[in-house]
């Protein structure tokens, strides 16, 4: 008998029991929907982390004071050698793979303007600081080399700080604010960056010349970090090697001594977080896959019950000319139809759920075409796999035994 | 020359249940020619159903030969037997065996689904014609549970007719029906037989057997007596003679 007829027979058999067919499919529907939604969420969060991190500059290389080991005891940052401007100069001179270097100094404190005040962080950098951090100036201007040299009391203001100090009406540029009671003139407004993946507000800051932050505000001589850009993303490894050499020379470390600084690259960060979210995605996917498996077993169960329950039907079909193969195919097609239709509904549901979750949470949801194709194939496979046994059982029946079955 | 539809010689059928062997058929010889309407009779357990199942190629004999329309059935494979049932046989069961929640028309179409050479259009036309032959053209789209027992059995008869079989095999086809409805079914079989259909009909009711052309009596797996029906009754006339209000 041809496939069209068999499919028609199988479909009719399912339609005779619509509600049960639906209940059977439910397992597959939920399984597929959750696989798709979970993978989409996992993939979305990974994408968002990657985007966030590379929006901070994918060729960024950061030098931070390292922890020192003393007799095997971790000493913490306090005992490590602080970074200073000498190190910045060393990197600037000796590292051909580095295109830009800036110190970073930062300190927290209350900022006041008029009757308003707001706790924030004041970052100090060089004139190329914004370029390295990939931050744009929205209004006003960046500070100049003279202002760095003279430790001028000027700053650029983040949107969050501006909103809290000035509200919407007043243009912050040109205003004078007081940070830890030191008056500082606002010369520019920074472009908004929003929250990063970790929920940190990237607009809650002030940026000024590092000399200003060092001398006028914090009264320190060290710097907190060195930010540098490799000439290209591919050159980061080379840049790291050069910076290590330059830093070791600058810190006069001898052959056997450990580094007293740490180097972090953006690429490293991306891969760390990517692998974390990969693990998460795998975990979520695995849990969903289990529910898919349970759905498949549900189909097998129903097909088994169905074969027993419909033994007389099978007998009748055989008596009017159905061959074992026809019966096998009918039950197999029934179970494939169940799982594939369930799969399609599940895919639609999963995509919808992903979109809804994405909307509610604001996560960038990325439905993977691969997940859809895979779930479709898995569903067909489940149909064949779990339908095969009951179908075989049905096909192997003797016509007379099937007909006499009570 | 008369065409032999069924030709059975020294047919034996044993069932082995645990340690006991049941000789359901001991040594049966039987010929049925085209156009006959044969009743197989006998007490319960005499082997009637066993015989019919073998004639219907649903079961295989332990010994003996069976020629169906000239074909030696014992040489055929399972699939060939299925094809034979599809093309040459029609079954009517005591319990109708219609597919539930499936219209009368689709039930009747069913055998043709298993025949690749019948196209959908022809399938439909033949099913409608078969339903017409049993007088149910106005019930085509009814589900079995919307039909009376007699109507369901007529649908089953239509299903057995639709592939134009060489013989219709019926096992206690009137067993679940009241007298009047039984007569109606017998009237239908008589009409079909009058048009030349060969019918083998298992029953243990002599009245019913009186509507056929030949009676074959079984006892303990043997044919003990065969006789042609001399004063054959007409089921249609019997119904007409019945008082209308008596319905049992
Ligand atoms: N599948 C089977 N397994 C074992 N014994 C069987 C089987 N089928 C039939 N028999 C036995 O074979 C004998 C004949 O049974 P069969 O069903 O042919 O009787 P029957 O004449 O149709 O009786 P009834 O009028 O009650 O339907 C009985 O003794 C029965 O117990
Ligand atoms: Mg019987």
C-alpha cells in the first residue's frame, strides 16, 4: 500500500482520538518548547555578555596590580607593588603592538551641585582614555593635554550623574559641581552606555584628567590600572607579551621572581564568560532534553496502549487485506505524526515563549535555527524510535489472534 | 462447467493448549461452487468458526489442502495471503467490527485502501455503490454509534462486498440481532446470492440456515451431514408476513 493511503489512515486514526492525541503530544510540545526557549535564553545571554564586553573595546588590555606570594601566603592587593605613571611611560615606549596607553585612577565620593547630591565614582585618565574605553562625548568636549599637565579641575559627566544633579532642564556642561568638596567644572557630557550585563550602571561616573584625580581629589601618587589598546584584536597576545616584558623591567623584577601585576585582556574576559554561559546553556538544554525524552516515552506508552486497545482493529485491517508491513507503517506514521506535529507546535510555542521572555526581561533572545532544525529531527527520531516497538508488536500479530482478542 | 470456489480435502486443525491437543477439525472435505449459499451448522465447539477462519485465510490448517478459486493457499506467504484476502474474500463478523468514530462510507472504503490499483475517486464510487446495494445510501455519513445493530451489520456487509470478492464468509452474522433484523440481513444475503455471489454462512439456527441453498453439519470437527435445502424460504416474504408491531 502506498504512503499516501497509509498516512491518510494514520491521520484518521489520530483524529478519531483528538484529545488523546493532543495529550500525547503535550509531552513533546513542552519538551521541544523548553529546549528551544532554554537554548535561546542561554544563547541570548551569551551574546549579550559578548556584546557588552566587546563594546568596551575588544582589543583592550588592562594592567592591574597583582597579588604577591610571600612564602606561599597570598598577600592580597595591599602588599603588591602599586602601579605608577612610570609604568605607563615604559609601556608607551617599549611596546610596538600597543597603540594607546592611559593610566586609570579612581575614587568614590559624594558629588554635589546646588541642592542635589549623588554618590559616584571619579575616574581619571589621559586624553586618549575615552578612545580606549570606547566612550563618546555627547555634548561639550574632552579635556586637553594642557589640562592634564596642569591638573585642571575639569570633568566629563555621565548621564546618570547629570540626571541626578541637574534633572532634565539644566544643561550640565559649563556647570560647576563639587566632588568631595572640591569644585570641578563640567566640560562635557558622556554618551549613554546603559547597564552592563552584570547590572552595573555604566553612566554613573565622572571622568577627568588623571592628574586632577591624583593630586586634587585623592592626594595619591599611584594609579589603579593601566588601560591600553593593542593595535588590533589579533595583536592582543603579542601586546600582552610586550607589556609583561616592559612591566617586569619597570618593576626591576629578576629572572625567578613572579609578576607583581596582572594583565587582563578583553578577549580573555569574553571567552571566560562565554564558556560560563556555554555551560549554563548546556545545562538548561540537557534538562529540557530530558523532558523531551519523557515526552517520547509518553508517545511510546500511548502507542503501546493503543496497539493493545486496537488489537481488534488490527485484526480487522488484516482480514481485509492489510499486510504486517501496512500495519507497522500505520502505527509508525501515527507516532511520527504525533511527535512531528507536537514538535512543530513545540517549536512555535518555544519561539513565542522566547520572544515573550525576551520582552519581559529585556534579555536579547537569540533563537538558534540549529535548535529548531535539531528539535525537528529529534522529534522525528523519537517518533520512529518510540513508535517502532509498539508498531512491530502490532504487525507481528496473527490475524485470527488479533480478531479474537477480547 | 461449474467453477469451484472452495475446494478443501482432508483438512485438519489441531490446537495445542498446554499439554492438551484439541482436534478442532479432524478430516474435512468440502467443495463449494460459484453461486452457492452454504450454511455451516453445528453445536457450539464443533469447529464451525475454525473452518471459516481457515477458509478465510486468517488461520492455517495443520494438514490438508485448500484451493481458493484454484489457488493452493498453503504455498502462499503471509503477504500473499493478505493480498488474497484483499482481492478475493469478504468477511462479515458477529460483532460487525466497524471502526468506531468513522463514517459508514469510510468504513466501507477501508478494504480498497489496501489495494493500490484503486484510485481515490474509484474507491469512493465503489463504496457508495456498495452502501447502495445494502440500502444505506442515506446513512453514508453516519458514525457506527448512530446506527442500529442491523444497520451496522449492513455496513459491514457493504464493506465485505466493496472489493467484489469471489466469496463472502460470515460467522454468526445474525447472532447479535433480533429475529426481524436477522431476517432482513438474510433477505439481503439472499438478494446478493440471487445476483450470483457465493456465500458461506456459519450459524447454529436452523431457521436461518433454511434461507440458504445447502447446509453442512459439523460435529466434533467432522462433517456429519450435508443436504441441499429443498423448500427454501424467502426472508423478504417472511418479513412481510410478520405483524408490524411485533418487533422481537
Ligand atoms: N485459538 C484456539 N486455541 C485453542 N483451542 C481453540 C482455539 N480456537 C478454537 N479452539 C477449540 O476448537 C474447537 C472448535 O472451536 P470453534 O470456535 O471452531 O467452535 P464453533 O463451532 O465456532 O463454536 P461456537 O458455535 O460456540 O462459535 C473448540 O473446542 C475450541 O475450544
Ligand atoms: Mg464460532
